[in-house]
C-alpha cells in the first residue's frame, strides 16, 4: 500500500512541476496594466513557484492565483478602472499570507529586482 501511495505522490509532484510554468511575458503584460501595487505580490508569487525548494501544494495554489490574475474574465473584470484588479490583489495576498513562510530573502530579492526593472522608480 505504501508503494502505491508513493507512486501517486511522485506522479502528482511531476504534474505540478510540469504545470508550474507561468508565461513571464504574459504576466508582464498584465502587470504593466495593473501597476506596481499588484506587481509586487504577483512577482513574489512567480518567484516562489520558480524556486526549486517550493513544495508542490504551494505551487498549485499560487498557480491558481496567478492564473486568476492573468485570465481577463474574473469576478471584477480587469478593464474596470481602479476596481478591476482589486479581486486579483485579494487572491494574491491570500496565497502570500498562506505561504509567506516559504518566501525567502532570496525570493523577495529576485521579485524586487524584477519589480524595479519593470517599474523603474
């Protein structure tokens, strides 16, 4: 029985790793519209899923939040000025709150570097 469970875990992990690729260019396009306030948590999420030490269950929930950000059809459509990205921000901050103990200083640094490159101060 244990070997059967192990096999399922291995398959699950492989599926998660294969599905963890978020198109960075698409993310950049969306974030350019959303602005710096949304970009910071989104980039922390992106860097977290790209980090090899991130557990599969963390990746799955973060991929869900980033997908919600990227897909233009959601609870509050993104084209609505000021309010359009508010639901996306809630989703991102929720997963960051849930998994913040996995965000290392190195992940924050990479996210901040990308943030400053995409949104110069």
